C-alpha cells in the first residue's frame, strides 16, 4: 500500500512539474498574457493581385501614399529614393542625396509613415550612420524638383541603448516619437532584447520603455542566432495607440497598447510555444511581413519549416486579424509575396515579389465588399 501511495504521489508530482514547465515557458519569457486564437475564420478566400505598370527603373522597398509610389532604391547612384506616379506610371524624380553634406546621408532608412502638415505631405527618414533624423517635405520636393528637408535633428543612438539601433519610427503627435529598438548581439550566445520606446522628437530624449519580453533565449544548439529568437515584423496602428508584432518563429502576434503599456499575445490554437526554442527542436518560420490600418492587421503567413539561404518559398497566405486578436479572414493570393505596404488612402495593399521588380496590389474594398 505504501509503495502504491509512493508511486501515485510520484506520478502526480511529475504531472504537476511537467504542467508547470509547459506553462512556465511562456511566463518566463513573455511580458503579458497569451490568449489562444481559435481558427473560426471563413474558408480561405482566393484573391487576385493587380499589376502596377511603371515606366522606369524601380527597385527596392516600397511605400505608397495615394498616387505616389516610393522606392528606397539602392541602385540609384547619388540618390536614395525615386518616386513614381501610379496613375500614369511615370517617374516623378529621384530624391534624398547620398553623401556627407548637412542634408545628405550615406544611407536613409525605409519609410514607415506619412503625415501631413498643412497641405504638405511629409515623412521621417532615419540616417543611422550619421545619427540624424530628417523631416522630408515630399510635396515641396516634387513641386521644386529637388530634395527639400524641413529639418535635420541630431538623433544619436549608439550610446542610448547599449549599441542597439532604432528601426521603425512613428510620429505619434507633434513631438512624441515611437521607436522600435532592435536586438543587438552581445556574444555568440546572447543578445539584447527587442523593445519599444516613447521619445521626444526634437531633443532625442527617452520618456518610456515598453518591454515585450522578460529575458533572452540562451541556447547554443539552436539553428538560429541569438537575436533572431524573437524576430518579428511590426506595424503601427495609424492612430498611434498600438503596435502589432507578428513573430517569425512562433504562430503568434503581440499587440502592445501604448496608452496602458500592456501587451497581449495571441497564439494559433495548437501552435508552438516558447519551449520550442529549447534543445534542438525544429524551429519553423511563421509570420514574414505585416501591415495594418485602424480596423485590421494583414499578416503574411508561412507556417512551415525554415527555408535555406537560396530557397524562394511561395509565401502567398495572408491572415487578417482585428485589433482584438481575432482571425477574421484568410486570403490566398495568386502570386508569391516578399514585401507589403498598405496605402490607407486608396485602401490598397501593395506587394512586391521575390526575384522580381514587378509591383502588385490587392484592392481591399473588393476583398471585404
């Protein structure tokens, strides 16, 4: 009898320990609650992408506002951006000088946001090499046929966050900037954590940090580098109140509320949790890209094994979520997708394809009619 009791207690404690281990992996690393997403969306909806006809040497990361399409074009010899008119297909011009002058930079970052001041369309451009932030007046640049920079703001970063650089930047209001701070490798087994900051635009002062994760993953046996465990793509809610982070190696999106500071994770039912990063388990690729408007989140999904350096997977599934983490629709496009940019003016999701300079778009009014 005593032996039976002992065995029963041993089994019971083992179950408790295993359950605790499985449940504690998330809370050990994630700085919020995780809710399970039920796949209650409709059947996959097949949609057709429409080609954008451009007459010129377009290449690189895209950004779109109404009739204007921007390319962060590394093939340009002395400029960083060229702009096209979507309506006519014609190139408007090349802008943002490369160089060492006061209004030049060795390399400008991508466009993440457009905003208007009066009648002028503007954007922020970060130049990490120079540690400067530029306010580019797009309207006046097009009108005058040369790059018009309204303001250059010293924006040092190397000593601000232990060598970690700013990435996405979003102007929340006239002088408050929201920035993603990318992970930075410490050694071959560890890296700093990705987090977000609220900063002043004019004085480069940190006001508040927002942490998604509690600690890093330390696993030398994993097939990915330390700064890639929590790899993600992000998109700000256009009203500046939230950001969504879609994870590259978990079937999970995280929504951070800048007003409350709270983060909630939404994980696909039956999907991997943080324990997948331990040991030698197979680490998959899940979400690749994301864009968002005030109603929906558009997340490019793979959900399979990681691909090799020279492989080109056909990623053509888009998961559409609302800002409460509900999966409302699955879309399957007729072409594979590499990068995306959402134009909220025309309600179009523009995409590029891997190994191609062609640009396409998805008319979201037709998708959700």
